[in-house]
């Protein structure tokens, strides 16, 4: 990735640390939780799409979860071949940006800047990793989610811009890309999170 985006060389150490943190979470049975606003909300959902199904590597359930196939054969033998042909092993991930009813109800009844924090509190557990995305590094709803995550013992990986804002200092690992405007920051974020997804997939589904 750095060969294609040489400007990101200055982030190499943090990129490696982020991959290790994310993989450590999956290895321990945790999940990746993502959040962001606007274009970063779309990125948060995009990341989940790459992790919850195959990206570049095959993830056949008969290769990685034969116990599921055996159980399916016992319970639903007429469907087991359909499952084998289509179900794929997943790296567990969830975004916090798509729960419209919950978010609007909580914003109306409680506090709109806690809409991500409430979901982290309700869904998160120690061993998970929160991937917090904010081009400014100062989005209140993202920062409150990070604070709740830290209280709960959830590791935080941040993607932000050059300055990093408060997010840079609250996170366990911060990727501060060398850009200042929102759209140029987001242009760097996309190859970075694709790299995260590829690295995690290689780790767990790449074979020997």
C-alpha cells in the first residue's frame, strides 16, 4: 500500500500497530466496531462489508468451520449443500451508523452526541476493538464513543487527519494521514482500511 501511496510512509509504524491491534481483537474472540460521520460513516459501513464476507481470500465454511457443516448435515441435510456453496466465514464486525430508529430515538430522548457511545456501551465488551473515524479528530459523538470504549477496556484505533484533534490523544493507535481537508483525508483512509481488511483476512483465512 505504501508503494502506491508513498506519502503514508510516515504512518508505517502506526499502520503496523493498528493491524496488530485489530488482529489481536479477532484472535481473542472480539469484534471490530466502527463509527464515523458523513463520508466516514460510509467508510465505517464499507469496512464491515469487507470483513463479514470474503474479500480477496476464499472463506469456505467446510475449510474453516467443519463443525458447523457437520451440525447442518445433522439438522438440515436438505440445505447443507446450499449453505456450503454460499455461507462464508466472517471476521465479526459491526458499524454503529445504520441503526436509524435507535439513533433518532436516542437523539430525541437523550443526547444526540452520545448516539455512538450508547451503542458501544450496549454492544461492546472487553476484547473488542473500536475503529473510530473522524477527519477532524474532534467529532463529539466519536470522542464520546471512544471515552466509553476506554472505560470498558476496549482498544481504540483511530483514523484521522494530520492534526488528529483530541482523537489522536485518546486512542491506543492513531493513524494521522498527511492531509488537511476532509475529502483528501478520506482519500487516504480508503486504502488504509482496505489494507486492514486484507491483512486480517490473510491472517485468519490465508492458509499456511
